[in-house]
């Protein structure tokens, strides 16, 4: 798993939303809140 340095801006990345559309971190620059959830498929 890649490591992210503390006290530095997050690296740019793109993920796909539930509609299959690309969503970039930079799309939310200047917004108040971002919530990132990683579902590891716990059973």
C-alpha cells in the first residue's frame, strides 16, 4: 500500500464513482469537506 507523507498536500488521484464516471481529488479543491471511504469487503 502506498504511503502518504504527513503535513503535505494529498497527491492527485482519480477514482470511479458508482455511475462509472471519473472523479478527481482536484474536483473538490476549495470545498469544505471530503469523506473518503475504503470498503475492504469485511464480512
